[in-house]
């Protein structure tokens, strides 16, 4: 992973975590410094943060 990809991953993790907060999950994708391996794979597969949240939470309503 080059520097540009690493920066994109860090931002993607932040974006997923920010969306996850609406469902009561803090750092659901890990932290930018220590991302969860499953979420790294999802990033590499090209999933957007919105797709990740939709897949993980489906029809569940945000808590906040």
C-alpha cells in the first residue's frame, strides 16, 4: 500500500466510524492507526462507507 492509499484508508476508516456513531458504535472499523482487518478488506474491495453501514445495519434506525 502506497502513501496515497494509506491516507485514503485512514480517511475511509474515519468516515465509517463517524457514520457508525449514529448507531451507537464508536470506532466500529478500528482506529485510523489500527484499523480492523475486516474493514481494510472492505476498503480494498471498493465498498463506500455508506455501503458498509447499509450492509451492517440494514433497516435499523440510527440511535442519535
